[in-house]
């Protein structure tokens, strides 16, 4: 069943659709939150929050924009960063608009795409990979990364941008 | 995509929520009126999502089995999309009843009732004494099956990673060939600023893909711990590091880059001698330079 069909089920109040969605994406959401926040209890709270919010507000996910998996993954990351920064959420979930052309609905596709991204990260210059990881999983700003690594701010900015673009291009092939 | 180049870096940073202060305000004002940049922002968000989806099977962590039950208990009797009050454990630990997460979410790390949250999670069920033997046997059996399963998963992941790496290498090779043969590839011939010896370099560059092949010849011997650094001199702005390379005993060397920031218009290319790990800015005189032209 497609993500859009499952979300339609949630919209109509079908609890089994939510359970199905949970089975499909809870590991990704939990793993991202855990990687950022490093605490199983907090990660579980974020997991609960996100799926409850989707239950309450299924219209926040715009199926025409792409996949639910990447969307949930970004929201999990953002919520976890907000938590470690001890701040209120910076974005409403309906404002998190993202565009991904690759299909992540089937486990096989997820595994294949994941392998390609891991391979791209393995081939990335170490400094670029480090900058991306510090920005994504630790929520460090470009200024903080520049201070930590002793490199020019412009270099860090460019590294983050070109790093993201290279991830995009690896799935475009 | 025709997003504005001057906002390119900021769009990437904003997609990660890293932009602050006046830079963020300026970008958001621009985004309000620029559909292309909004689209590029969505693209960058999609790109960043890939980092979260790159966990291998071995890195993915399943939430506790009780978490699903907590969730289903919390939604039971609550209408989807209603925004009405929910009941259950989660609601009492963090307010989730409002439809917008901004209003309802309390960063868990700031929650003073952390111990309460933990206390409210379902307690483990302890087996009776008579079940210990059966439980121990099950544990051993589960352990063996888990080990077998893990080994198989590792082999599958390794094979998938190797396959993906080969696919990437093939793609890169195809990209390189296309750089050398494309009719729109920029070609630059670099010559010594002095008459002799005559080091030379040829650059083949495609700005759309950020791809570059540079072939050097007759280059002089390098001092210890030094390397040649190629600079892409853009139409607008400071020279950009386009890579570091060393030459063989005959002074020949090749540099291949496929990850330069795309879309940069090259005015010229130049070579300087820098420390072996490269430098963010040129620190020595230009050795050879050449203007870019189709």
C-alpha cells in the first residue's frame, strides 16, 4: 500500500492505518531521533509526538510533494535538534516541505537507496562529510563548525551545500 | 532549477535550520517572492533527509515494543484530524492535544518531569519462578537465531554497499567521458608566465555538473610537503580551490573533480604551489594561468 493511501486511511480515522505507518517508519524516526539526542527515553517521546501529530493533523503531509519517509525523518531530526537546543520547534510540520524523487515506500527501495547514500558518504572528502554530519546530526551552525574546525566560514558553507548536492546526484543516477 | 546563485549557500543552510539573524530574515523575505528558491529549498531538505535514511540495517534501532502500544492507547478514542483532546499516557507526559506541533510540543530535554515520564512507561513483566527454565532456553535459542540473522544481514549490507560503490564509480567514469567529449565543455590552456621551462595545463570544465578534468605537463619538481593547487577563478568573486595534485617524475599530473559547486562561471584557471593538504586561499604567486573559453 502506498504512503498516500495509508495517510488517506488515517484521515478517515482508521487506527490500523496509523499502526501500518508506524510499522513502516518507526525505526527510521526513532533511529534519527536517537542519533541526534542520544537518549532512548527522549527519542521515544519524539517518536510518539510525531506519530500523534500526524494522527491529529494528517493534512500536514502533502502527498503530492513526495515521500513520507524522508519527511518524517526530517521532522524527527528537527524535533531532536530543537530538544537539544532547548527551544520550541522552529517549524510547523506542515511548513516542512521537501522534495525527494526517489521512492522510499518499499523496504527494498529504501535499502538500495540507503546503500547508495552510504557509498556516496564513504567517498566524500572527510572534511565535507564531517561538516554535513555536524550540521545535520548535531545541529551545529556553519559558524560553530568553522570555529570547531578552524576553517573559513565560506569554505564550510560551500562544503555543506555541495555535500547535499552530491547526495542528490547519487540518487539521480 | 533557476534559484538565485547569491542565495545558494544560504538555502542549503536554511534547509538544515542553521541560518539565523539578519541572514535568515533576508532569505525568508526573498523566499516569499521567489518560487524557484522555494523549490530549491525543498530540494535541499530532501537531500538532507537522505542522511537520516542512510542508516544500514545494523544501525537502525527499533523502538521498544511497548512504544507502539503507548501510541495506539493514546490515539484510541481520539478522532484523526479532530484536534480534540487525546487520552492516555503520552498526553499526560507531554501536551499533544493541539493540532499544531509548535503549540503542543515541549522539548523533552527541557521537561522537568523527566522522571515522571520514565515512571509512566509500562513496567516489565516478571516471570514466575517456574518459567525461568523455559525462559532461559528461549533466551539461548533467540540468541543463536539473532546471531545467525545478524551475520546474514551484514553480508547483504556489504554486498549492497559494494554494488552501490561500483555503480557510483561507473557513473563517475561516464561523467568524466562526457566532460572530455561534450561540445559545451570549457577548455583552457595554461602557460608559464616565464618563458622557460614551460609547464602547461589543460582544464576541461562543465559548470552545470561541477565537473573538471585537469591535465598538467612539464611541471617543475615540488618542494617537500608541497603540492600544486588548481584555482577556479570565477566570473565574480574570489578564487575557488578546485583541487590539489602532485606530478610524476616527468612533471605530468592529472586532477579529476566531480563535486565542485555547480553553476559557477569560470573566467580562468590558475595553479599555485601550496601545502600538500591544500589551502583555502592562494598563498604563493601564480605559476601558470589560462583564461576559460569554449
